[in-house]
C-alpha cells in the first residue's frame, strides 16, 4: 500500500500483510493523494504545498520524476480520464481544477472553479469496489 504521509512529506510503502513500512521516500511538501493509472504501472502522488506531482513506479517502489505545475498550484485529489491520458486534480487552495498529461506531466488546462475544491471524481474508474477516499477503486 502506498500511503501519503503529510507529517513527514513522504510516501510510506506498507506491507498489506503486516502493516510494516517497507520503504519510505520523499515526494514533496504535503503529499495528499495517490492516484493509480488504469494499468497500475504508474501512481501519481499530488504534493499539495509543492506545486508538483511525483509519478511512482509501483514495481520498483521508486519515484520516477517530479512534475512541476506552473504558477501557484495546490494539486489535491482526483482521477484519471477513461483514455488514461489525462490526470484531473482539484486545486484545493487555489480554486482550480488541473488537467495534466499522464505521459509528460505538462499542464493541459487550468479551470477556475471557486474556492476550496477538495477532491474531484472522474468516472468511469477501473474496479468495482471502493478502497477509500476519492475515486480509488479496485
């Protein structure tokens, strides 16, 4: 399990069997949410206070890059489009929604929505059962 730990600005990789921390790595300021790709080959961690995303390879349990969102930004929770090409995230502290390329991390669109959007549901999502929080299903 990949758990954002906003107290230590890390993502903790936990054993599902024992709950023990297997690995911990820094992602950015205030990691908030982990969004899986449709094929489960990439996980994106939104770093709320860092204007950035951290793509992770779940096979190696390692960050792949840091994707910076231009300007003030506060990427929070969201989901991946049905095509798998766009990561949609709310911008909780900036009253925005972001559309980000899942291939390059480039900001495709920035949409003003008003104050405090906390989470964004994107449907359909893969899976049948919710495993918690916004749009995480398997």
